[in-house]
């Protein structure tokens, strides 16, 4: 097991045969109280605060919300954020699958080191990641590049923090693949590439999509790793989370809440879509 | 022509799965590799199919040296114990897979797949997904899929092992009839001796990585080369210094020449047959009788009877 | 998935095929070039993206010398930040363990309307930007205008707020580590224990806790790493008052932005904690695999 998204395994469920009980029982009083406590806890901690954001955003009515969301600065930040996140998710889908493949099917000295290194971006404090990237790619870079205050720098930071997501969702699926299906394809004359394209890829596509969606959601909201190298240039390298922060600092809470709501909605929609796709794939797989 | 695996040796992690094994299968014949689990038969099959490389030895298919050629180019059809169905493809697409990979024209694919669907009686299931099929249907699909590319050799790895007994019997008969129709050189692996005896033209008994005996089912059953083969292919019991089949022992109510005296300890009716357990001077043989035989002898526990091997019975010296 | 030397009793019939040209020892197949290419891309990408930057920071820190390092670590502001981070993270992890075990049990053992909703709620923090977390907490607990602001206890710009923010972002980690284990194991044992007369508390202490022991440790380490490393949410909620509500992560941010010394040194501390956590997790894993 690794540090990165164990949370992606949510679907696992109790493995008993179809038609057998899943082992769960209805609530009794003691557990019912526990449920009440859990609900209270989650409400105070999660529900209420998130609801407050939405309420604040729409406090001035829909027009107020829309105006705040589409102000020049907010819109520019949102555009940068969404496009970067999509790009980063797409790149991760490809390279993450490749890395997962190498980790599962290949063996070489130092593979365990690679496994550990992949988890670092997930465990590292985001501000440290930001400093690390600024040191290597900002001014005074030993490489001689300077990507401070460029979109390139922003994307680099996002790639850094989203590295583990696709790798860790695809890896378990690859490990669990039945090898005899691949052998069957080989015996029928399929080349390695054809076997990958027609047999393996369909099987791991849901996992790739899942990892990409998680990477997208993470990139949408990322702050600490980006803030240093981005420089926060309005209309150029300011991402939405930085815009929201600056609005909070200026006590413009309604404007901050508007963009925050947009970020929430977009991330939730993507994760919801992913859930539907995974259920559909499970029924057909 | 046919298939030959010659002096094959293979070791996994220090353990010899196959030790200098040589097996030949005549063209168009149906041969069973029979033996206990872990004895090396699946490994041999996979080596013939190109899914494993032997440490030593060679494989010849239809006169051409196949060693070193990967499975993709050997033109062998392989059927797996757990079907290895392509879960995301329909039955039709599964069967068509080998042809699609070879880029055959659509019309040709359609004709061949339809032919095969009829052959395996899955015409109505062409558009279903494998998950909607029963185990037996899935295995028929797997066979059709393997046959679609007209392989020179068909290899089946415990093809009925995952199925219920009744379905297994049905498919066994069906495989035999299919082979009679299609005549592809076939090797199949099983640990079920009844299956091997019923289906195959020829048996090779493999145990602990070595070939114990090769021959027709009758030859192996009636003239086993050693006590392992004898015990594996059918029931064995010991009468005096010899091993003999329980149904090859004649039972007499009165003293008879060359017969051993024994006392009946237990009688058990199993369906049509009666199993009689006895105690002789130094052994405890059991005899298989038909109901009629048992009734005409009026056997009861405690009776004394005389046992003698039947005239053409095959016996082996007990080791 | 990927796992008696005596003359063989060979067939006693038919002649072997003449194989003058067939090799008796097949060549060992060399790896395809494709394998090396893929391996190279994977290692290269990971190395360049992660290892090289880390290496440079390490080098920079060493360059600045041991003296700077000691100055940083003994600076009272830094010490305070370390202590504060420890306290906030510790409380947050504790809360997450208590509520996490409860919620995991609810999800794994009981059936009730809204179970799917509970599942979604618990996963929600993963999808929320840390800045939004901070904003959300201010809107509810801020003393001016917050929904629950009039409670009299200062939450925002003070430790309780920082704890809340940290709990929010690490909420799913313990639960998600426990639920799979609870779902797959322990149920039969719990039923057996019940049938032998154990009451709920005994059952929990003697059966459930040992079953989830390693998963819990795993969740705690994950949670701790996350809590210590939290930045964005805490930055919003703490007011970042130096020497009072500044955590180590906030300190790194401030020193880096103000070009003051200490950013690298504090970062090294955080990197060390991260590596210890990752190593800890991989040590916990084998026992988990064995059970």
C-alpha cells in the first residue's frame, strides 16, 4: 500500500456471493446515537461551512453571483485554472498509465525507490513542493531557466502534485488482471501492442478515468505548490485559488465565495461523472 | 506430422516441473495428458503452445521446429480452464477476434463466425456478453474462438475443470463429437481419469514431471506399466502379492483351486454395484460386484468366500 | 498471475522425428527494446519531476551551511512554529481517529438510509480547495458575521480554527483506511464473539480493534503527514500572526516570500518528516499483507 489515494478504492464493497447478505445490520439505539454524533460532526465541519460558501456567493442574487464570477480577473483566473487542470489530467492519464505499467510488468534494480518517490508529491507539504520547484525552475535556477511567473511554471507545479493519482488508481487494476486473457489473445495471433490496445486498455480505462478525475479535482484547487512559482500575475499566472485568497484578504468575501462555489461545482461534477462511469464499467466488466 | 515435444525439461524456482519428457501426438488425433495436479502436464501444454519456453528440449509442430517461436505465430488454439473470455466483447466479437487481428475482410469473418456459432450451438447468443453466459456456454465460445483461425493444433488446459459435474459430462461428449467432425490435432490436459478414458484416442500419464506411460485408454487400463498408472486410471486392490482391479476378482462360495480364502467384513451398495470389503490372511481386498452377482452368491458380512483373479485380468506385482 | 533426476520412462513405440537442425537449448529471449524505452521514460519522468528538484533543495540547504541550520532551528519563532504544528496536528489526528473509527464502523457494519450520502460527505474534503476550506470556516465561525460567530470562543485566527481546518482536510484518510478492512474481515469473528457472550465494548476492544490495528496505524500516519503539511487552509484561517499562529508551513511561506533565511532549513525538517512517514507506511504494509 502507498500513501497516495487509497481513497480511490471506495467501490470495494463486501465480497460475498450474489444473493448472500453483505453482513450489515440495521441500526440499533447505540449505533443510532453514533450516527447522530457523526452527522452532527460532519455538519459542523463540512456541510455547514460549504453551505455557507454557496449562500454567501448567492447573497446578492443570481446576478450578483454571476457578476462576481465573471469579473475580468475572476474569469481569467478560472480559465487558466480549468485549462491547466484539464491539460494536467490528460497528460497524467498517459504518463501515469505508462508508469503504472512499468511498475507492474517490469522489474529492475531500484524499482522500489521509484515506488517511494512517486508517493512523495502526495505526502509533501504543498508549500515545500512550491519552494522546491521555485528553487529549481525559478530565478537563481542552477539549470539556467527561469519559469517564475509563467504558465509553464504553474503547469509544472500541478504536474508535480498530481503525479501519483493516475499511477495509484491504475496499478491495482493492472495487478489484478487475469493473465490468461492476454495469453488467449496472443495465442490468437495478437501482437503485444494489439493485445494492449484491444484487451488491456478497455479493462483499465475506468481506472485511468478515475485517476484523471482525481488529478483534475486536485489541480483545480491546488494552492501551496503553485503560489510561489506563479508569482500571482493577474490575468496571466493567477489561478483561481490565489484569486480567492486575494479576495479574502481584501475582505471581499462575496466575490471570493462566488469563485469558490464555481470551483466546488466543477470539481463535484467531474467526480460525480466519474462515479457514474465507474458504475457503468463495473456492470459491463 | 502432428505434434512432438522432445526431451522437454523445465524448472520453476529450483523445482523440476518437467524432466526430459517426450510426447508425440499423431496428426488429427485427440490425446489426453493425464496426471495429478502439479505433475507438469499444464506446463507441457503451455510449452507446446508457446506460452512458456522450455529450459531444454524442442517442440515440432507439423514438421516445423516451433521452439523459440512465440505463441502469436505458432497458429495454435488455446482454451483455458477459466475461459479467458474477453469480457468487454460480445460472443460474436470474441470468436471473431483472431480473424479481426489478422485483418480478414468483414464478409469472411461474418461467414466463419456464423459457421462456428452453429457448430457450438450458440447462434442465439451472438450478441450477448460473456457475463450473460453459463460456464459451459462460455467454454464453447472459447473453443469456437480458438477454432476460428483454423489452428494446426488445439490445446485445452483442464477445459472442464471449472464446471459442474453434469455440464462437464455433457461437454465431454460434445468435445468428442466435435473432434470427430473437425479432426484438428488436439491435446487436452486433465486430472480426471474418467474424462481422459472417455474422450481421448490416446493417453499420456504424467506424474512428477515424467511420463509414466503412453498408449490407448484400453492399453493403459488393462496393461498398466506400473502401480501409479494402475492406481490413477481406476480402482486397485491387493490380492496376495499382486495388485488387481476389484472388478477382475471372481468370488466363489465354495473352496476353489488357486483361490484365496477371505471373510466378508462389510457390504456396501453403491447404485447398481455392490462393494464387498473382505479380509484375507494378510491383506484386505475389496471386490466390485454387480447386484446380480452379489444376490446370486447371497453374500452377508461374516461369510467366508474364495477369491481368484479373473482369467484375463491384468495384475501387477505389488511394490 | 505472475509463479529427481532419473531416466524418464518414455514412450515405447514409434520413432522420434529427425531433428538435426532443431536446437536442443532454446536461446534466452532478450528483453524487447520497447521494455527499455518504457522503463526509461518512466524513470526519467519521475526522476526529473521529483528527485532533481528535491536534490537541489538539499544541496542549497547544505550550501547555506550547518550554522544557518542551527540558527534557524534555535530561533524561538521557529521553535514556536514547530510546537504549534505539533499541537494542532496532534489534536486533529486524535479527533480524526475517534470520529474516523466511529464512522468507519457505521459504514461497514450497518445499513441505514443515507449511507451513500454519508459516504459522499466523507469523501468531499478531497475535492475542496484548501483556500475554499479556509473561506468556508471563516463564513461559519468568524466572529464578525459568521453563522456561529457569536459563540464567544475565538475560533478563527486562533488555534481551534486551525484545528478545524486541519481536521477538514484530513477527514477521509482514517475512515478510508479502515472501511475496506472492516468490510472484509472481522465480521465473522465479531459474530462468533457475540455468540460466546461478549458485549459490545468487549467485542470492540478484543476483536474489532486488533483487526483494524494496522489499518489504523496506516491511517494515522497518513493523517499525521497531511496535518503537519497543511498549508492553504491554515493560512486563511490562522491570520498568520508570527510567533502566535504561524505553523511551520506558514513559516516556510513567509521566509521564502520575504527572502529571509530559514525557508530551506524549515523545509528540510518537513521533508524529513515526510520521508519518515512514507518509510513508516511501507513498514506497516507487510504485516497488513500478512493478515
